[in-house]
């Protein structure tokens, strides 16, 4: 829904702000609910219905890059190129400098200025990092690269909101997104069951058994499905169960066998052939009649 602008500021981007992107057809996106503009303390920010990809760099600040062959070097470069697309020579140099200063491991080397003093010096050299940047760009890997991490919000570059406020806002949006995910997954699983067993009653356990609703710990429990089922899904769940005649798929399979039998069979003979009770045969006959003569 947006394109990241070429960075001409001379400062390497490590995050995205509203001013860093071009959003086409903004009014239409807002109209269809794909983007909302929120305001807090007279400051506006954009919230996207679906998350967008944006890299994080915490790992590189915490675990420094040990050399040009370190695989994390190319990963750091890809993340920075993602946020600083189509860089000119100056921006490539800035990215190389940024990596050397902030992401490189250091070693103690005797100071060139003060004899006998040891200086904490980056292992990575600007020229070497610049060469790897050129290699990554030339490899065309950035044509298809996307970071793994996501976000929903774009703040202004001049945002006065505190870190704590932003964390609170983001946590709320992610919580709503998680609920929305569960609601969609539960609804899809419900529709799926109706499609494949249209005459069988639904249960929360059957939704669980589809394995279509997952949490980070695996298949969602019946309790989770009950908790996050939306009102819309509850309505179709209840409506389907109000008319679906069979409690289990096994009984439905027996009913289909019943439909293939000679209608002149007696209740007792039908019961023996299907290995079901006589009362079940009577119920099968009632259901078959109602299907031929719907209200």
C-alpha cells in the first residue's frame, strides 16, 4: 500500500515514519478501512488494517558482526537497503559507516595518536563493508527481499509521543490483530465444516479437530475457540445447528447408506442391515421425508 522513498537526508534510516513513504490513493484506502488515521495529543499517526514488513536491528546492536564473512553482515545490509532503497554512492558510504560504527565487533589496538594506549577499534573496515554493499545490490537479492518482522503503525518523524506511549498503542493494536486473526480462522474453520458435512451439527471440538486454528503453542483449545468466536460466527454456528439433523459424521454416513436401501425394507430389516437401532431407522425415515418435502 505504500512505497518507501529514496533517502536523500544523508542520515541512514533504521525505522519508517509517515514522511518516509508514498501512499497512493490514500482517501480510497481510508474509505475501505485499510488505513485509519488516529490522533492523540494533537498528533496523528496511521494504523494499517494489515501489517506491513519493516526490519528491526536490536540483534545487531546486541551481537556485533565479527567480519566480512559473518552472515549477519549481509543480513544487516539487506535490512538497511530495504529502508534506504536505491541508494546513491553517498548513501552507500553512509550505510557502510553506520555498520562499522554501530554493528561491528571491536578489538583493542594500540592507539596511533597516544603511544602505549590501547584503542577500542572496529574489526570491520569501511572499504570492505562498502564492497559487500555493492555485491548485495548487484546480486539483485533486494528485488525480492522482505524482512520477517511486521508493524501496523507509521508515526510522524517529529512525534512527541514517548516510548512508553508508543509501546502501549502498538500492544493494543497487536492484541486486536491477534483477536481478529483468531476470529477469522475460527470463522473459516466453521464454514469449512459446513461445506464438507452440511447436514452434521457443529461443535467447538469439531472446529478444534480441523487444526485450522493455531496458536504459538499449537492447535487452539476448545476454550480458546469459544473465547474468540465472533458474534457473526456464533450466528451461523447456531443457525446451522438449528436445522442440521445429525450429531456426528458417522450417523450421517449411515443415513447415506440408508438412502441407498430399498424403501420397501421393513424397519427391522433396515436396522439389521445398517446395524443401527430401530429408533434410528425411524428418525432416518423422518429426515428423508423432510428432505423430499422441505417447508
